């Protein structure tokens, strides 16, 4: 398998060390997270926007077990290892760390990014990770949401077209 520019961390300690290296170089670390099941134009725009909020972007990628907890037993469509390889290949992504929890608070507690990015489809006060980010002096920025660009929409269109 080919090497990708973005390292894939399977444990939070390695990701935390990466964050320390970035900060030692004077870089502002941005974190976002998601499933990224079928990567589409909305994902690419979102990750590019997130990366523009700082100097280095680390993506928390939901493990398959947490995807099933969030999205149901039919998801993910693409297994973690393949999703990680695709996201790692995007120019805007500097590192990836996997996590098995439904939400990223535990990960954020260790990584302590300067900026945490979520989609504007969420309300700041509804984010469970909000407390952890703010407690460590980070800020939260809401990225513009591209309506009609989601994996759920793509799956629905496939079902509509092919009668599944």
C-alpha cells in the first residue's frame, strides 16, 4: 500500500505527541471529527475550510463500532481502514486519529486543539464536546454547511435509482 502524506494514528498518545510537535514549530492545531463514510464534495469543502482555520488539521475518524452506534447497523458502508486511507489522501488533512466513542470528548481532552471545527448544521450549545474544548482554552468554529451534500443523501439516491 502506498504511503500517504497524513499519518494515521491508532492511539491518542501518538496523536498527542504529533500535536506537541506542531505546537513546538509554532503551528496552530485544528481538530475536526466525523465518519467520512462515502467521501463527497461536501466533505472535501468542509475539511478544506477546517484546515484554513489554522496551520495543521488533525481529523478524528470514528471507528466502525461508533459509526454503527451513531448511524445504525447498516453503516459504515466503507470500513475504517479504507475511510482512513481516503481521508489521509486529501490535501487539507495533516493527520488522522481513530476513536471508538460516539463523540470526541475523550480525544479532545488529550489533543487539546487550538481550534475545534464542526459543521454549522450543529448549534454550539448542543455540542457535547464544547465544555472540553473551552476548558482547555480552545475555540470552536462552525463551518458552512453544504445542504444536500451528505452520505445519507447519496445512499437515499442510490436506493431510489436502484430500488434497494
